[in-house]
């Protein structure tokens, strides 16, 4: 059995199915919630001119559009994502905002990029889903110019990010079929271990690796909490398959579990992340 092919197909199915729909549905919520992470990446652009930028796992395009807005029409800004729905949403946002980035619906692990075509490769939580991260980062290195750099933000461990697992932990009693998180498997916490990131980047030919632990305060409106917990993550993918009574019971239980993060009209949490950079 071709395990890697099965894994790739699984990711395509997930992000071109209900998970992709959920991200489009919650686009404004997610963009607001992760704005501080986006600002962290954009802050890195202020110290140097980067006319050719690739955004990996661009989702609905928020970070790609922000880069395009900051660098101007003369820059080449490209976003790539495996999800057709999210790429369509990104293209619509670009048109609405009269910006000029381009978007590719494809897998950055296997996509045929032109050699040395990007000066900077960035990602906001988009590089943890490759089934073969070494192959993926080799492909990205091929796409990087002679002086090219790679900068991305990834989650640290699930234990350091309790907010991100609150929903599934709370719902487990009513939904025992919820899948358990597996260390190093493609997914949100695939880059939890610092040494794994170093190993992947070294084996794929990147140099000058720097990894910094950062804790970033994120927030969104409390009125959007029910949307967040019912549509995002492993719970969101399985909740839609349940009957109405079960959905109601689970939603009430999980909402109570988030109470510690509710401060007035806001939901506030700390994102424990890695800020990673590497050079060709």
C-alpha cells in the first residue's frame, strides 16, 4: 500500500471537503483571530525589499493579500493552497480589494515551481500538513532564489496550546469517536518538536536555521464562539455528521468549557508558536 499517496489524498479530501468549507465560512473570524500572527510575518518584510513572495498554505488569502498591499503592484505575490474553496475565496477577496496577487490551487509539496522564482517563502500555519515534509521543503528550496529565505509560523505542542484542543477534550465524553492527535503526523501540531523542524530543514537543504518560541495573544468576538467551536478543528468536521440532539448537547458542553477564555465581549487566548527562518 502506498502510504504517502493515501496521506496526500486524505489531506486533499479534508481541505476540499467540509474543512475547506468551514474555513471559508469562518473567514472573517479566522482573519481577525490570526491578525497578530500575520503582523509578525509582515514585520519581517519591513527590513528588506522582497519583490517575489510565495505564501504556502495561503488559505483564504489574508496574508498573501497583506503582503501584496504592503509591497505594492510591482511585487510578485503568489499564494498556494490545496483547497479549491479557499483559493476561490482568496481570488474573490483580491478582486474586491483591487489587489494583484495570483493564487494557485495545488500542493506545494509536489507543485512544479520554476527554479529560483521566489525571494521569500512565507507561511502562517500552512506547512504542517505535508505528508512528506522533507520532500516539500526540498521543493520549496528549489523554488527559492540564490539569496532566498523561508520564514514561517507553526504551532508548538498541543499541551502548550490548550485553547486549541478545548473543544475536542470537552466533547470526548459524548463523541468517543473523535480522532486522537498523533505526534508528528500531518496536522496542526506536526511541527511541535523543535528538533523535528531542524531535522526537516537540514535534510531538505536549508541553512541558517533560526527558531524562536513566541507567545502571541489572539482574540475574536465572543458572539462568534459558537461558530468557532462548531465548525473548526476535529470537532467541527465530525459534529456536522451528528443528529440534531447530539449536536445541541455537544455544543452546550463545549461552550461551557471555553468559559475561562471569555473576557467580556471577547474570547482571548495565547497562541504558543515557533517563528522559524532559514536561508538557501
